[in-house]
C-alpha cells in the first residue's frame, strides 16, 4: 500500500519552554483576608544541544555522493513540537538549516555556556534557565557577517521553513527545511542552528561590525554530502545494478568436474585440517543459485563428520562442516545463550530420567514438576541465527569475485546449510551418544520452507541508509514476509524473504521524499506544481536565484499563491508543492 503523507503547518506546544509562575487565591466567607499561594516551575526543552536520537533522518544522506544540485536539504526530528518549543523573536521556528559549501565551511568548536558571548564573534547576551549551568557545553560556529546576510531567511520567510509531516502508520515528525541549493563543484556541510531570540521584524540580529566580522551560532546537528555527475542519482544507481546482475557463482574453469561444482556456487578455499595439515577444499555458504535438496540431518558431535570427499577431483567439500562449526562457535561466544541452553538440556535430561525411574521406585510423595520448556531467549537467539544474524561476511561471500562492486545477486537460502548451522549452535552440552539422541529432533525453531532474496553491493546502500526493499511473488500484490535485512558492511546488504520472489522493489522511505526545484537556466529556478487532487498542475514562471544559490522563499510562496489563486500559503501547503516523490526501481527475477 502506498504511503500517505500529510503536511501540517506546525505543532505548537501547550506551554513553550521557559519559567512560569502560577498564583492561586482562596477566599473564605468567615475570613476577611484571602489565602494566596504562589508556585514557580520550569518547562524544560532542548536549547544549546540536541541528543543525536532527536534527528531521525537527514536528506541528502550523510556522506552521500548523489546528484543533489537541485535539492533543498532537510532534517527530520522525532518530537513534533520541537521547532516551535522556543521563540525566534518573530512568528516561526527557533531552528534554521544553513548550508555551506566547502569554501565557506565554518569550523565547529565546543565552548562553555558562560563563554558564548566572549571572543570576537557576536552573540547576544542570553540568560540561562534554572536547569542550565554556566559550565554546560555547546557546539558553535562563527560565520562571517557577509555570508549570513546572503543565506539567512528573512523574518517573513522563516515560518515556511518548518512543518509537520504525518505519515500513515508512523509517528509524527517535524521537518526543518533549508533555503539554499548545494554547489555542484564542492562538498557541502549543513548545520541545524538555533536562532532563538535572534530575529527582529526587519530580520536577523547580525550585531554591529564590518562585513567580515564574525557572528556566532549554536550548532545542534550537522552533516556533509557532495554532488557528483548527473547520472549519480538514486534511480540511475539502482538501475545500473542490473547491468552487473548474474548468478552468485564464479566463471567456468574448463574442467568438467570442477565446473559442475562452480555452477552450484562452490568456490575453492584454503582448508586447515584438524591434524595440522593444509589443503584446498570446496566451500559454499548458505546463499545459492537455486533450490537445494534437504536430506535427513545427521546428529554429530564433531564437524569432521560433515566433510564430504569428491574422489573424482580429490578434494573435500567443507560447506556443511563449516556451518556446523560456525554455529557452535557463535553459540559459545554468546554466554547468555550457551548458559540458558545448557541449563535447559540439564532439566530435559532430569525430566527424562525421572520418567524412567518413578514407575519402578513407586515414590509415594509428590515432587515438583520439572519445567523443560525451551527458554524464549534460546528460541529468539536461534531464530535470529536462522536468518543469518551474526554470520560473518566471509561465510556468506567467500570470494570477492562473487559480488563485484555495484552489483546485485538474486539468491536462494540453502536450508540444509541452515540446519547444520543451527545444529552446531544446539550442540552445546552434547557429550554422549544419549545427548545426541535427545538432540536428534534438532532445535524447535520455525523456519520458512523456501527463502529467497537479494545480495546488493553498491554505493546506494551506504548513500541511502533508509532503503526500503520489498519482494513479491508472481500473481500476488502483497509483499513477501521479510525474514531479515542485514547490513553486512556499509555498502553490502542482504535481504531475505519467505517464499520465491519474482519481483524486487527498491525505493526510499517517506523521510527520503525530498524537496527540490527545477533549474531551467543558469541563475534561474522553477517548480512544477500539483493540484489538490495530486495531479500535475501548472508550472511556475522561472524566478531568479538569490546570491550563493539561495532561494527567495518569499517570492516563491507569493508566486505559488498567485498561480493557485489563494491569498495565503501555509508552510504545509508550501511543503506539499516543493516535495519530490520517492523513486521506485523494480527488478524482475526469473
């Protein structure tokens, strides 16, 4: 189902941040004197710093190298009232988003609140609130006055640069929008700054001084990105993955016996034998080029029993043995899981022993029942492991040639490999043949019978951290159940789904739905509007860009209002017109 987004002008707090005095007076008929009572309290809110968790998303993404030359940056905040919890001095938010190219980038530094107004940079005297200490710290940037004169929004423009975004099925978030386009020639840095009490009716208080004098701002968050070639946008980067799509296997070698194993996704790897010798063996992880038959699971107490020897080529196949040993090692690494599993196995053995002894002994007294229910912590850990949680990348992709840069591989999950992995993790405390017999049924963990997915290695994974990947099977509109999505490295992602996928959709989350303009000619910008019903509307006549790529928000909102035939435009209406829908790219898998 498509995401539904509603844009709201603002979300004012019931009580803005500050100190309050409340006075009550009680009058009693029998007493001529009233009884007054006065209490003071403080409404606290973020002011000089912002917890990192407050920022739920930024766009362009931090570190992104995409094509963002026509994009207005924005930041999303988890508390819907945050931009309006303090006063800028005029109508509008107390937060502003400022973009600096590399040549203008200010250097952040940390100062005490007591020292905010000291030094050469202008910062107005700001009384601290009761819960704030002069020794508290804040991050500040000192910006030349002439730069701020170019890029700061006017008092009339400020209200349009913050709004509330309401997405169906998700919490409300506040959005603060920038007013300056990034440079295509150099990296950009964005700072979310406080403008509390800094605005007057005629604009921002820049203080006295010359054009090169410094003005201090409190920076609450920042990130960096850069613009590269025009074809480095989201849709192009994702579509290009298809050009490097092929099965997860190495090329044929010319040897018929070896090629048969290579087509199965096997690769030759170095293998150190238990006795100390070394050889080269075949290995395949859980990700395969197609379905793999499932056979009865042998209950073993050593991974050596799972080695398979190919006499025609004189080499071992070590995939299932490695899976079993890995499961055991991961289990031993998790002390909570290993302890809980061992304790459960001990209770299980005691209950079975009691069941065999009690009828013979005829013990006359009641004894407490032994609870042999598998602990939920054990079940949860094993379920995660069945989805490959914690499995190192080298076990999934043993040879880098299997997954080149900027490629996608459609894979199936070898359920036999997973069963050996879980059996290895379940083997803690398996010391005797009787223990092995009790474990023969294997760990009671639900697993999908068929699991397919995609392995992606691309800058899209690192540049767009909010990717949404959905899988569909032929003839069905509802997406397949997600088994797990794992970021193996900053640029490698594994997505697994229950069922056989025939279509894979890659798109951005609603928070990556961004704000942008058209650039019809150098020094000009325009915007294609949308009607109230969501259909394409008229196109604005081109407007001139301001100094340094700054958008004249006042002229833009006036033009939008005049084109739509309305007297006023709210920040929510402005956001709805400036939004660019997120792109979706679909892959079809045979």
